[in-house]
C-alpha cells in the first residue's frame, strides 16, 4: 500500500471555495482520494483551520455559514481520508522541532503539522504554501497546483 500524503488546510479551503483559481484542482485532489487513487490523511488541527478560514469573511469572499462549515468538516470525518489526532507526544515533538528550527509566532501551527506527520510516518504534504514547509528537511512538500 502506498504511503499517504498529508493534506494541508488550504487544499480543503480551495476545494470548498468556488471563487478560488485552485478550486478545480483542489476538488480533483479530493476526488482522487474518494476514488481510491490517492491515500491521504489530515489532522484535527487542519479541520479546525479549514473551519476558521471558510467561515471568515476576511479570508474568503463568500464565507460558509457555521452549519455549512460543520457539515463540510463532518464530511471529511466520514470520508476515506485518514484522521490523525495530535497528542502529548506530538506536542513534545512540536516543541523539539520549534527549538531546532527557531520557530516563532503562528508558525508553531505548521510545526505541529510536521510533528503530526512525522509521528504517524507520513513524509509528504500537499500544500499551496510550499514556502511554509520548505525548511523542514524531514518532509517532502508538494504543491498540487503548480
């Protein structure tokens, strides 16, 4: 069985946001998971980031109502996408990586994604924000849009 790829929140956001120039490609990534062509995973953190983004009118032109966002999150929870849940070990690894890579501010959330991936044996992340993850030689970063 192929190793799963980790889906960053922006993949989910673009799939939900029909105004995004990446909408069709993001939907194709999600469809490839649902069709069994791609093994993918995400974390509870990513689902929370997705909710925060798609309900925020400062982030998307047509934000989802809370009930719509909840329905979308529940759809991911019920999908074939593997769910990874950070735990205390994840936080300890997050802090170790943050110290090693001199991480400050909100970048701690990207480090937590990396730690979640590493703790679960996932080596590749799909993201439009390649530059956010390039400093982590522990993982491979793939932009499915470019």
